[in-house]
């Protein structure tokens, strides 16, 4: 059983979400403003957070930024605005997914459950690495799973959680052409309905941090008509 924190100031939506999540078998915590939502996230350590973008006292963007800086808990952002900038902003801060209002409750439950499964599988798969450590390399790029650290030319590179997971996936499959759908399924944990742009955005961010010339990448290569591959 997982614990899900819902931070939403619309009482009707909050109650509907809580009801649906409980029907899925989850324990539900609720909050109607950003300040109390952040307190619940810190004190109760939920397994996943459903977070509205527009909140009183503290915005969902600020809550997301703080929560992500303190840990890797999966975050689903809710937004009433169908603007690409809002979605990218949430992803940029480390949100794992976003849903635009009005949304299908069935779809949201499927995404929540998929993220929780991905998180559990990720933790289970990493247990041997946590105990013994694995070092993955490509040229001057090194990823140390024990230290959870990425270096380029022996200089530590700060990556967001999803950037780290994407890089690790690419490093574990060197010189293999990976489709965007494969990457979404493995790194995000589900087939992302309507948007492979999420992968493109994260690849761009990785290139900006790891390539000498992001406009002409030498490590993370585009495979036209397919997706991406990492040059070993």
C-alpha cells in the first residue's frame, strides 16, 4: 500500500481525488494550500505527491522545487492552463508528470499507479548497486551508482533526478538506438500519452550539461526516425 499526498485548493477536486485514490487501495493525505502541503511532504514522507500548480500561501511550483531539492519522491503536477511553458516549467523543476484540468480521473489513476510501480521497480533494481556500486562510463562522462554522482572530466555535474535516470539508462545501453517510447516506458514508467517531447526536453538539458557543443553532440546522438543513442 502506498501513501499519496494530494495538494489541491479546490475542495470538490480534492475530495474526488482522495475518493478515487482510496478506491485504488492507497492511503491518502490531503492539503488545501502550499505551506501545509510542504509540511506534509516533509513530515509524512508520502510515496507520491499530486500537486496543483495554483495554490494559496505557496505556489505549486515553489512546493515542487523545494520537495525535489530534498528527495526523489514522484510528483504529478495538476494545472488548469494548457500552456507548454507551464508544463516545461514543472518538468524543469523535477515533476515526473503533469495533467491538465479538466482531466480524466481514470487516466490520472493509471498515471499515479504507473509512477508508483516505476518507483518501486527502480528501487528494487538498484539494490545491488546500492550495496556494491557500479561505475558507468562514456568517454569523459562517468556515473557512479554508489555515490549517485555524475562527473565530466572528473568535475561533478549536478543533474536533476530524471536527468540522472535518463543518463543511466543510456549508459547501460551504449551504442543502442532507443526509441522515445522505450525511454518513456523505462525512465518515466509508462507510455506517455500524447507527448514524446518530454524525452526531447530532457535530452536537450543533458546535452547542455555534458556536451562540449550541445548543438553538435558527440555523446548523446539523435537517431533520425527512431530516438537517441549514447556513443560509447
